[in-house]
C-alpha cells in the first residue's frame, strides 16, 4: 500500500513529499500530471487531521485568491485546485530548485544578486493595485537554482492591500522575520524587514530557526550582525541595517527604494585601485639611456589597506624573468602596503635595438577588486648611431637648373661680346675681376676653354647654395657635400653650354663626361656607404632584445 495519497481521480500521480508546515496541517507533494506528463506541485490542506486546525482553510483560500491575480516568471503559477475528503488541494507550477534553508554556499556577490531579484519580485507585488504583501519571506520560501534564478513561493499568509488585522494575526509569519507593525497593519516596508533577516542568515551562515541568537536582549526586533561581517562593505552593511530596523519609518519605504539603493553598492569591503594612468610612453634620446616616469596609485575605500606587487607580463622576445626581476623594466617599489603611493617605472635601453618600438604590459596584483590591473608601457628607442645626411633631391634639381640657365646666359653674353670686339676687352676685364672675387681668387681665369670658364664661374654659387640640398643644416659644411654640390652645378653648366655650342664639341663632351660621372658616383656613394654601416650595426644587434 502506498504511503502517498491517491490523486489519480483528479489526474495526478504523487511522486514524493516535498515538505510539510510546522502545524502539520499542510503537506506539499511533487506529482505528475497524468494528462500532460508535466511535474506539478500539490499543496494539500488537511484540516481534519490531528494537530491541524481550520485556520488553514483561510490560508488556502487567500493563496488561491492571490495567485490567481499574479503573473510573474519568478512566482510559480496557480494551475488549479480540488477538494479532498479531509480538506483542499492547491496545484501550482513546479520549480526545480532548492530553497535557501538547505545547506549551500553563496559568495557575498551572489547573495547581493539574490537580494536584487527578490526585491524585483517585491516591486512587482507592491506596484499592483492593490499591492500584495507576502508577510512570510524567509529562506524556506525563496528558491534559488544553480544559475541564481530566484523564485518566491508560499503566499498563504499574503494580504492584498494594507489594512488593519486582528491581533491574532501576530502568528501569521515566522518568528525572527516579523517586524512589529505586522501585528496590526503591514505595509510595503514589512516584507523588507523579513528579506533583510533572510540576507543576514545567508551572510552569517545562521539557520533561520536560530536567528534569535542575533536578536538584542532588550529589543527582540533588533538584529545585531555587523560584528560577524568584518569583510563586507560598510555602505552595504548600512543598507542591510536599514532593511531590518524595528521602526518602519527608519526602513526603506518600499522595495523600489531599497532596490535602487542596493544596486550601486559593492558588497565586499576591499580596496579599490585607481591608477593615475594606464599607458606610459617612453622615448630615448640616445642608445643605452635609462629613462623613467612616475605613476600614482590610490585606494579610495576607507578602513582598508591596499597591498600588492608589480610583475612584468611574459613576452616571447624577452629573456626568461622572475616576478622580482626583468631584463630591462623595473618598478620601484616592486612591493607595497599603502593606500597612496608613487612608483617609478624605469626602462634600461642598453639591451634594446636602435630605432625600434617596444610594447610591454605590467601587471599589478593586489588585494583589491579586481585582483589585477594592467599598465601598458610603450618604448621608442634612439636613432641609429650612424650619421644620416639626407639629400634634398629637389634642391639638387634646382641647382642643376641654375647651372644650365647661368651657362646659357653667359655663353650668350660672351658670344655677344665676341661679335662686338670694341666692347669685349672692357667687359672681359670686368668678368675676370668679378669671377676672381666670387671664387676667392683661388684660380687664374682662362678662356682657352669655354666650359672651364663656366664651371669656375659657378663654384662660388655652389659654395653659397650647398645648404639647399641637405636636409640637416649641420651637415652643410661637410667637404664631401660641398664637392657634390659643385659637381652638380658643373654638370648643369656643361649641359647649358652644350645646348648653345653643341654637344659634339670635344670640350663639351669632356666636361659632360667628367662632371656627370663624378656627380653620379658621389650621389651613389653616400647611401651605399650608409646602408653598409647599417647592415653591419644590425648584425651586431642579433644578441639584443627584439621588439
């Protein structure tokens, strides 16, 4: 013979007992709906059994009345009801989740999630017209599954609207979770007291049946718990104390106010790290230079002490390092125990490649939340230690054009004087004097070769224009650069003379060949020499740390 009741006539097959209330007048069963195959909950009210009383009938009718008007995903739905030989049965949706009275372990953050979700249910109940007051919130009536989904059950003591009740209703609820006003006139703040007491049980690990251990000897409605939760945030503890204040005017007025106050609060009282910056950029001016920058860290949470250490994150290009040592990055101090401290981040570039960009990350491990913070370090090393005389090719083209133009003009002028011999001697003397002055008198002018005359005439122009073809002014006095500029002008003068006289003239051919080949060789020599030096230096960098 089965120990379970037979509800097959009503369409249900009982699977097991889920629990019974303290008065023995109500038993909760898990059953299968024969028609649908779904598991459902049957609450059996046995008014005729010994130890029970007919007050359960009122609870049965009230719960049906309340549940019929509720539609919320976190409140099991009312499905149906039926009479039995000794009472009534209420059928509800089955939620496969344990209640909070069963031994389980929750983190403080998870307990906050539970509080938020219960408050959201209460906001729904209190926003109804008229509002619904549960009046029996406790760990046994809150179901929580593995995903921290929360469900509120057992509306047997619920009331619709705030109204005065008889003094006998003092027992409508669970001792330790009942605020003073529930005896006479429950309000929207009434359920907050019970929820606060439930959270105290979860946070302290005290069973709901032992909550009297936390009650004040002179005021049983005053719950003292702060001394048991030293690691929790002071602001969160203030919020929780306000939830369980005996005087309802000192509590939150309703669930919505309590919820809005709770959401921004941190539960754990741990330091909060604030970095003055999360990116440090370094630029070395010379190879092997040691450069450093400061960074400040602050802890803004009172009554906490920030402590931790720095470590350079592993990088495939870096040599193996330990938490206390890195080849080229160091932090001072590396370990600390203070709430406001300045650090020096030092970069030693002696083992780094020249003219490269490096990026690394520093990790701050601490007792804060979160436990680690990242600081990005970017380093730009110094340029190669090889002189870079950058030629301005536009300047060279300009000088070449000046040489061509000047040569054409001078050849035309000389041709004019030759065709006018009466004026030739006078102007020849003037030209010789001017050219001698411009060239510093370093050469005796001769007109045996027209091309030689033009090249010598342009020497002074080359000297005055040499800085126009180099990108760095401090290289303008380099003898190699001066010679290069003069050859470009000479090449231009030769081309200009060839345009007037003819390129088949042997003197023109000689001048063109000499100036063009010399200028070209000098143009190629400088970059080839620098490239060779760079290749030699890069080979020496093979043992250095790569970016």
